[in-house]
């Protein structure tokens, strides 16, 4: 699971897919510039809904086209700028995304989800202090959003402020007991701190919540193998890779916040002949569809 707030979650949080469109009057009305402005704004809101629908199916380029046009038709509607910024983030155009999101923020400074999105953008740019500032500001407005708390935990994790990271992950689990990625990340931290048993305990909890979650399965497999339980470790590693072979890629693991100690052990683990054979087998299968946002 890539550890940032996904676009669909942000869109759902802000309710962009359920924007109420003005009812079109049936009677002919006299021409006026004010009426034209309202009609243009109505068309812009309709384009927002179209863009959201396209984004849900990862059709980002046509979604971007509609979102761009929506900002022209409804420039004073923060939702159009917010969606445009979120789409830019999703397509890794971070500077454009931040610019659009700042415009949305100027129109709606108290919308927490805009701040969460800006925090996610700063995280992706590796501006972790900036990410914390936006996320904490958003959480003052809306304190009970698990995905934002999770993002904040990840940001503290990147700064190696492990106690603060765990505190945020604990808040996530308190709000949503089934949010296994937060429990998984506590395991990642514990492993980096040398507390292998605590790491394994957390990965066991994550697996109990979702036995198809490849990440804790692989992490636990590596940990068990390194501790000497080689048969079970390899078995869990094979299961994880067959579920999602992206986890056999060290760069993908880095993106998912695996620390240096666990990465070092994983590099050795991936060279085990049985694991290498499993990787080859998994590459003959289609890449799995990412799980829906937690």
C-alpha cells in the first residue's frame, strides 16, 4: 500500500462526487451577464462531476482536461481548484498541484481536506516539515480523519521521529481498528529499533486483519527467516510475492517506508533460490489491482 492519501479518498472526503447542481429553469429568461455567469458556473460544476467519474477509473488525462475547464468556468468555486490540484498530484505534477491547491485554500481556508492534500503534496516533495504544518493545521479543523493521521505518522517516520510516528499510528487504530497499514508501520519502526519480536507481533495483527495484505506477510517472512525460522519465513515470503509481486522490488519497498535494516535483510531474502523462482513465477501473472483505500 503506497503510504499517502490516495486521490479517491480525498475526493470522497470533500464530497466532490455529490456536488448539488442547480436546477435548470424551464422558462425562457431575459438575457443578462449575471445569468451567463451562473450558467457557466453550473457547467463547471457538471465538469467537476465528470472529472471525478473519470478519476475513479484512473482516466487522469481526460479528467485533468475537464478539471482545467471547470476552473475557467467556475473560478470562484474552490472544488474545481481542489480537484485540479488533486489530479495533478495523482499524475506527479507536484508544483502545479500545489499551485492549484493553494488557490483552493484561498477560496476555502477552513476546508481541512485541502490542507490534507497540501500535506500529501509536501510529503511527496520530501518537504516533511511543510507536510507536518499542513497536516496538523487540517487536523485542528477535523481531528478524526484516519488517513490524515496516517499521513502525519508517515511524515514523522521519514524524519525518524519514531515516538511521534507511533503516537499518530495509535490514533489511527483508535479511530479505525481495521486500518492495518498503521499497525504494519509500527512493525516497521520496531524492526528498525531492533525490537524484532514487537515488530513480528504487529505484523501478525496486520495479517489477522487482512490475510491478503502482502506487505506484512513479506516483512514477517523476512524477520522469521532472519531469526532462523527459515521454512516458515520462506513460505510467508512466497505467499506475499504471489499476492503482489511489487513487493519483490526494493525501490517499491523504499516508497513504502521500509527502513535500512529491514531492506538489508530483504535484499538477502530475495536472493534465496526458492524466492527467486517465486518472483519469476509471479511475473508471469498480471499485476494485481491495488486494494481500495483504507
